[in-house]
């Protein structure tokens, strides 16, 4: 469904709900007794209901199932750059400093 069609549908649902709310307010003036409070409660709750209904996405055209996704080759975990190993002995900087202090 196109965006403009969906938007017009939402506006139509919101307008209908708010028109019903206006009818509740007008009827509340004309009616007496406990039904007046029912109309008042409906008029108070309808803006919330109108927004929820108007913002509800249209689910009619969509199925509830997900489409299958083809498998992806397994990714290899790497450590970053590859270093060349050089054979031989090493000395750390701290051991060289210790040797200089002793001498």
C-alpha cells in the first residue's frame, strides 16, 4: 500500500473517531441520568483511542510468516594484521634498565 493511501486511511479513521467524540459531547448535554457519565467517559477516552487506531499500521496485506533467507558462508574470525614471527631471543626494556643500574 502506498504512503499516501495509508496516510489518507489514517486521517479518515481519526476523523471518524473524533466526530463520534463530538457527538458524545453534544449528546451529554441533552441526556440526563447515568448515561450522561457514560457519554462523558467515552468523550474523554476517545482521543487516546483515536490516536492509537490512526497510528496502527495496516496489517491486512502482510502475511504472518517470514520468508526464508539463503544461508551465508561462515565468516572467518581474524585477529587483525598478520605478523611475521622472527626466531631469536629478546630482552625486555626493563631487564636492560635493571642491568644498567646494577653496573
